[in-house]
């Protein structure tokens, strides 16, 4: 059921409107005794999920008993991030999701279904996994909060991905990421109805019927002043909520460039991006817009590691961001990579497929480390002086006679040229 749906490409919802909408839905649902909120982590700071979680706490008070950030494979949020993103939520309410130890397998999506929706590229049953606190916590409301935006694995982020991947386990995360990578990012990005999403929808429809789920989904865009604003808010308990948000997100967050881009410069905010696992959104979100033989320059002042998980970090360093055929061959030949398929998927996603040059300018990784994974190394200080992210505006512009396309936050959108769109 869709409880609330407001939004357009020009809408700007105020804080008061968000609070009023949320409270109105909560009032209609009736009293709740044990509520768990499942927001994203700090990598989705601009989603307004933190603010909405605070509003939920203001409404439910002591009846909001758990807040479980949907970390997926990411590091645990440090206190300073929790305090910035969720300023009014008591620290003792936060729980940590460990994707290797804290999950239940709640069912298996049949191999026949997986085979059909993936067009035969994956023929195994998919294990639906979820944090056991959600599954067995005895809550009478599971409040999943987040932003719908184009996504490299699912096509569009959030909805049941927040639960089945964000609080999922090793097999579920690994295999869903791998399915998306092998199926092809160009066939997935910016689409709501994809093979990975169909698999997650099957799991929700068949295994999650007893959970009192409520999805609170935002769509975030920029206004003419360059400010991030809430373009839409959608609240519901089924796929209609997600589909409505996805349609608006495509209007707001997707830009079709008129010509393939020869040089793209992407800035990675140091508060959000400290690894290539996160920072490679610079590649995921722009690669369909970049011309053959072009260049992507990534300015990453806080990038200090590759993976968010020690084993995945080791695998990235070992195999590198090679072409997808090379990575798939590595998977066939090496047990350590075949047992960590999300790492293999990430390596595919982070590849230019040999089409364009990726110059990474990290704050805390060496030339040897960057070149060791297959990227070109750029000096951050030198590149930041040439491409001053404090003064550049988003989009096409000329810097010292050179035309570039600048992206200040790759997490907020998807850029493509129609020649790269397939499927």
C-alpha cells in the first residue's frame, strides 16, 4: 500500500513538510511498541535519511528501540558520523551490522527463477539473508529509510536492497553483486526492473510477509542555487512506493549528455569517500558518458584504502581493476575470488574496460598502490590546483582552454551518452 507520494522535478519539500508527512503516516498506522529504524550509513548522508530517522525518534520516543544502519560491507560508523547524521538519536540505540556474522538465511530464491530473470547467466538459487535483529527482534514496525538514486548493482538504489543487501550476509551480497556485474552495468544502471531487483522482490514477496515493513524513500536533487533539496517523498509497504520514487529519480538524477565526454573530473568529499570501494562511484556513475580514449580524473583527498573489508581490500590489491573478461577468468581460476564475488563485481564495476584512462589522485595511497591496481596515478595537490573543486561548477566548462565535465558528488546521479545505453 502506498501511504504517501509527493514529488516532482521542481518540488522542494521543507523540513516541516517531511515531518508532517511522516507523522501523518505514523498516526494512520496506529500505536507501535517496538520500532526498529534501518537507515543507510554516512555514505548516504545527503539522502535526508538521518533527518527522517531523527523525526521518527521524535515521534516514537522510547518505543524506537533499535537503529541499525544498513552498512552492507562498509566499516562501522564512528561516533562522529553518528552524531552528525543522527544528532538527536541517543547513541545507545545504534546497533552494528556485521555482514559476516550477524545474519539469518530467511529463504532461497529458486534456481529456476534466478536462471529465468538473469537470462541464464546465473543458474543457482539465491540465498535471501537479513540481519537477525530485524528477522527475530520482535518489532512491530520495521522502518526502512533511504534514497532512491541510480545504482550500479540494482539499477536503482534502496527499497528492499536496504534490508536484503544493506543488512545482508556474505553469500547474498556476493552473489547479488556478481549477478549485476555479469549481466552488465550498461543494461542495469538507471532501471528499476532489473534481474537483481526481481530476485530481491521475489524474496520479499515470499519470505518477508510477517515483517511489519514500512519504506520511507526520498529523491534528492539540486535546485538552481546548487542546493540539495528533497524533490520527492514516498512512503509505503510494497513495490509501488519504490516504482514511484524511481520514476522521479530518473527525471531528477539522470543526465544524458549530448556528446561523449573527453575529460571528466570527479571530486570525492573527504567526509564520505575514504576508499575506492566507495569512491569508485566516480567511475560507475560516469563511465557511460565518457568517450573512447577519454580520461576520468578522480580527486580523492581522503582515499586511504581500497576495500572496506580487510579481505576485499587484499583481493582488490591482488587482482586489480582489470577488464570484465579478465576478472571473470580470475573468478574461474581462483578460489579466493570465487568465494568473494562482491569483490569480483566491484573490480568489474571499477574498470574502464580499456575504453578510457582513469587517473586516481588519492590523499593517502601511494603511486605504487594506485598503479598496482591498474589505474594511472595523479598528484592530488597538482591536480587540485589545476581543477579547483572549490570554484568549479557541476557540468561542462572550460579550464585554461580545456573543456572538462565536473561532478562534485558522484553519489547523486548518473551520467550517460545514448551510445552507451544498451538493453
